[in-house]
């Protein structure tokens, strides 16, 4: 197995060992992208003045575009603007379907109410909309548990779940399996390399984890996996999992669980291969996940080994010693009470990270991130459900049938799956492939440990190095 990790002699650590972190030259924060007279042009009801190339209009902030921050913008202004506007909308038109002058956007099938935009770094042209997905599973768990009615009950449930007796507690709630079937709306974005001269036949399907949404993959300029993949010639398909963003909000205990979400991912990947989603049929479909998204991706390779041609598992390993600290540090709170302007109407089974501090504990490692990125991540945090927490690793299974290349990637200080240290005294990531893919040759695997980075690797200064490693790995294996 090829193993990639940093050492003190590499110099990668040195740039982060100062009181004030030094931002690498090839990254930047959500820097100015809009004309300065539009930046923070706040209007009543949490709107923004926006130039849509057809005159100024009032709209909510388009989350699909990068946040523009003046160099003199204070953190207070940033936070209030985010809370008052940016977090209100996650599916706003960013331009007419015909696209801005001089830009070409794909004509897609399978996406309802399509809108077009460019990726945060401009390397990809994208279409966002809603995909109708029919999915069925007989493996969702049935729980002898009533949804909590207040935060105190939520907190005690999670303390019991993450305590040393958590396994026994969960078993005491479980009462067999149940069949779940339905037609679900999945909010998604389909991106192609800008100005591609020949049609790529390779697509990466990107599945986000708990506590974020699909924008984790295209978060801001300098923090966009979509941009890096596009520059390497790949199409990308990123989507909001069931219960997140504008995707269908189903029963947070009985329906929104990992077995059903695995079936949704499998269906989306199949649609991309068949050409019923997007503007072409893809001969190569690569699954890329983060955290819970990696769990689902791995589950697909085990349950349906012919669905994906390769798997990239980020923010995931088999060491679960850090999960209790992660779960308790996340301080999960009822979403509708924490951010009512975003989550009103959701039941107490829909949760979010409690505070910005909770987000930092669970997902970030100081000094490897920009505080403005943490503020944006907290303001736009994604919801998750009790059903997902109860079935977190339920779909992980070993398989000898999947023979595609597998890469395992994480931040060195990943809390939930490395307990804060992925590389010392051994590379924890290296144990995943032998355990879950026993028939896979070492030549088809590799690991990468990103320096000075927590669980939300994409939101750290070290993200570009990880992004490049993944594209190089896929190119090496011709997928």
C-alpha cells in the first residue's frame, strides 16, 4: 500500500507553528468576487442587492456562489450578514438557465427547476436542481423510542448513546428492521469542466457527511474540491443527502437512516452511468465521500460492487475511539430552535451542531483553518437526524468483490476516526483497506494524511494538497 503522510522534516508543520497561522499562497479566504458596491448591500428581510446581469434585484444570498468579504469587513458584520441572509437560502437562482454572456452551461436531464452558476473558483460550470429518486430498503432499523419533545431529552439521549454503555443502550432501543420505500426529492449540483474541449466520460459523485451540506465540496474559492476535480478533467455531482437543505424532509427516526441513504446514493450513481441524469452517460463513476458520506460510499462498494469504479474515503477510518468525544463535542441541538430562520417546522429529531465552538471541536483543528471559514461553516451548517446517529456505521461491510482502487484520506488531527492523531505512532488510515477490502492488492490502494487539519478536511489550509493527491491517485489508476 502506498502511504503518504507528513513528517516534521517536510516543513509542512512549520508554517502552522506560529501564534498567528500563515495562510499558504495557493489558498485564500472567501475573498472579494462581487463588485465592491454590492458587497453586504443588505436590504430588509435578510436580502442582498445582487447584480444578475439583467439589472439589480433583491434576493437572498446565493449559497452556490462564494461569499464576498471586504478586507475591512469585521467579524461582527460577517456573522450578522451570514445569520441574517446567507443561511436563509440554499437553492437560489444565480443566473438564468442560458448562462451569463460568454459562458456555456450543459443542458441536463433529470434535474427539475434547474439554475446555473460557476464553481467558486470558476473552473467548473454547474447546474443545480432537484432529482427525483425512488428508493427502497428492508434494512432500516425499527426503534422502540419516541422522538424527544425538548432539548433536555435530546441531550440525554446522545449522552447515553456516546457513553461507554452506548452499544448496549442502542441495542435496547432496536426492535428489528423495517421496510422503507418512497420517492424523494434530492437537491443536487452537476458540474463540468469550464470550456472542456472534449466531453469527459468520468464523473465523481460527492457525498457529504453529517453537519454540513453539499457545499462542503465547493465551499469557497481556494476551498473547492469541485474546482480541483474540474481542472483535472472530471465532472462532479454533489448532492444534499436526504433530510438536508432542500432535499425531502422525512421521518428523522424511521426513514432518514443510513440503509435508505445508501440506496439513494446507489440510484444516483446508476443514473449518471445510464445517462438519465446530466447531459451524457458516464463510463467511469467514482465515489468520493466525507465522514458519513464515506460510510455510505463504502457501503455501496460492499452491497453493489459494480456500481462504482473507484472509491475515495475521506474523513473515515476504523478507529472509533474518538467518536464519543466527537459526538459529545458536537453538542447536538434541535435545529428548529438553534436556527429557526432556516429550520422552522422540523421536528426535534432534526439536529445541528450547537454552537460555533461545537463545530470547532468536532470538525476543525487550530491553527490549521481561517476563523472566517469556521464562521461561515457554522452559519450554513447542515442538519442531521437521530436516525442517522443511531445507524451511523450500520452499512459498513467488508467485501472481496469490489476490485476498484481505494484511497483513504484524512486530516492528521481528525477527531472521530483518529482520536486526534492519524499518523503517530502508526498510520491509522492504513488499516482500513485490509479490513474492508481483503481481496484488494496494495497496488490499488493509497492513504494520505493531511497536515494540521481536523475532521472537516476541505475547510482547512491543507485541503488543496489533499485535493491534488486524490486527482493524482485517480489518474494513476486510469479512473
